C-alpha cells in the first residue's frame, strides 16, 4: 500500500471517531499512537491525557543533521449538530464526507503517513517531529504548552496541514478579545438624573468604536487586507425601573500580521480618555481577556523557498501563496520565533459546514508533498 493510500486509510479511521467530545479526542490520539508505534521506532509521548486537552508528540532523530522540522495538526472537530451520519467517512465519486474530514483529519492523515514513511527511511539525517493536538477549535493552547515546557524544541521550521486547497499560506491575522466595563450609579428610573446610566456609557463607547472601524480601510495592506473589529457581547441592567450602575461589552479584533494586542489596548484606552475628558462621570476600564498571535512568515526565508520549490515540483505547477482567513496554531508557534506555513488538503470553505468534504486526490498530493519536503530538508 502506498503512503498516499495509507493516508486515506488513516483519514477515514480518524474521521469515524467523534472527537468533538473528550472520549473521542482520546480515542483519536490512541489510534494515532497505535499506528505510529506499530510501524516505526519513533519516540511517542502523550501529554495531559487526563485533561480535556490531551495531545501527542512523536519524534525521530536522524544521524547527521541538526535540522528540526515539525509537522502539526489538530484532531478535534466542531459540533456535528445538524449533520446526517457525520462520522461515517463515506466516500463517493472520489470525495470523502463527514465532520472533520477537511478540518483537518485529511491533513492529519497526510502528515502521519509522511512521518511514518520518513521514520522508516535509513537516510534520515535531521530531526522530525509530529504533534497532534485536540483543542485547536476552542483554545489552541496545547502547542504553546508544548513549546513553553520544552516538550518540543525550537524547531527550524513548522508546517501545519490545515485545509488550504493545496495552496501555501504564509500569514493570518491575530485575534484579541477585549472586555470593556462601564461603572455608573444606580437610581430609581423615575428620577434617572440622580444616577449615571452605564448602558448609556456603553452606547457612547460603541459609537466611537464604529468611528474607529471606519478608519481601518485606510490601514489596509495589499496582501493581508484591513483589520477587523466587532462588538460581540453586551451586558447590563437588571430591571427596567433601575438605572443600571454597570455594563460590559466584549469586542473581537483581528489585527494585521505583525500587529499586536497592545495596539488594540491603546485604541480602547484612547476612546476611554476621550469620553472621560468630555464627561468627568464617565468611568470605564478596558482589559484584554484573550490574545491569539498573528502569523507572518518571510516568503524569502531560505527554508520556505525550499519547501515551496518541493511543493511546486510535486504538484507540477507554481503553487499559489495565500493568507489564511481564520486563526490557527501557527500563531503561537510564530510567537516563539519559528517560521511556519499552512499547507494541506481540502478547501476551507467546507470546514464547519453540514456538507464537509475532501477530495481523496488532495490527500494523496499533500501526503506526497509532505514526504518530499521531509526528504529534502531532513535527508
């Protein structure tokens, strides 16, 4: 059986597992551990297996090179609600259907197969690492844990097999969440002038946020587009006959590659200072409650150019370069100064949809490309 055929088999078996829940996450990791241990002498370690975010790291070290390459993917999926037979991994007319086949068990099948084949090749000189996580859809913290606790070394390059339609994505926006609290004064609604309405403060603040968003078009990058921001949650008040003394909003910002959450903080503090200057009773506090780093990998990096040339040769064409629309674990990898790209089978437009699907030909091509990359960089 070819490495491409094995990748399809691994994808199908992984896709039959409901890894939306914790038992399924553990089952998927155990399956990956089993096939790797049965087919290689690689070192395999499970981490945090008794938590709700277990992960696996496998490694094999060659004999004559310090070059370190990481292949990474996630096995967790979003809810299968609304899907018919979401974990059947049905194949019809060369396409596999089911929850997670594109995002991203097809990619995981590809990197597992490539890893196993490389681990069994005596020509291996470099160090090859494979990491499979299970919390990317919700927090993405496992890769940060692996790097911060040195379960993984600082590798020379990382590749993530997200569904990129066999394109190479070298960047994505960062994401940060901001909680803005407003502090007023309660009063009876029949005498509201004796209170200070925190919901009104929030409304004034939101108007300023909308003005700020309108300026983002002037900050658009020719490749990465413009920043994006949205007020997603508003809370405040308890009953209509009481002037609300407290309100809170939560804002999501997608900042450009190379940007930072600190810039977001400065923007919100500037609005607070402006409104406070106009109204001494205006009191608010902005706090970052989540930050997921952007990715920005140099397209002139020598290892990147090598990877692209291998993919071009494997696919028989000039591989398009792109920017990922969502967020991925490469954000945390980039935080540690590691260049990272996304490359994988499947089209992102089918991810999280009731009709999630992946062409088998994509899995085959991605597997071959990954194996050829390993040969070029680690052999």
